């Protein structure tokens, strides 16, 4: 692990672990690994996000759902098709716009979300385990700020529903 340069010194960024992007990528790798340890192969993190958001917003279309999960629409369509194959959601043609699909989570999808809660709680605890309580709160606050303030720079920015904040799971 590197030492952080003094605040008035500009880093030369010769140590890979001074790059925030690299550390974020590593954190994502670790998070996904722990997700699979705790959840198994039932769903992927993106599939979970789709199901969780759909449970909170039944009947929304695939494009809106993709925006709420912050994934591109083609990935969203592929993930929804896989979840439909698993019997976890249904896609229905919207009568007034036949190119879009309204999505609904199935009872099996809702049951799965309930079954995953203990594993998700363990996941959160394991990821945050190296931090004390104050650090956990600060980390989550700063991570939320980092993600939301940089949202416009994403290739798949987080979208918001009209008249609603994005304070989702």
C-alpha cells in the first residue's frame, strides 16, 4: 500500500494505488466476489438491482428501469430477458407504445428478494467490516456523494423518476 502524498504536493501517480479509479475497480471486484459468496449463483448483482428496483416500481418500462439502475438500455433488455426466462419478472407490451415493455416482478421474484435479505445483510457487514462505526457512516456518505456528483460523467447515468428522489436500496 502506498503513502498518500502531502496535501500541498501533487502526486506523480506512479503508484497504481494512488489512482482512485483503480481502487474503485478493486472495490467493485471485492464487492462482486463477496456478493457471490453470500448470494451464490441465484442472481448477479445487476439482476438483483433490476429486481429490487422493479419491486419498488412495478409496471415501469425497460428504458426507465435501466435508467433507475444506471445501466445502458441494451444491457437492461438482456438482463430483463434472462430474469423473465427464470420466471422472476414478466414483460408486457404497453398498448399505447408497442415498442416498449411494462415490467412486473412475479411472486417468485418477490419471494427471491425476501430470501436474499440475510445474505445481503452479511454482504454489507463483510464489505464494511474493516471500518469502525464512524468510518462506515463517513464512507457511505462520501461514496454516495462521489457517485451522485459524478453521475453526469457516467456512460449510463442514473435517471430519476419525475417528482421522486433516487433514495432507493
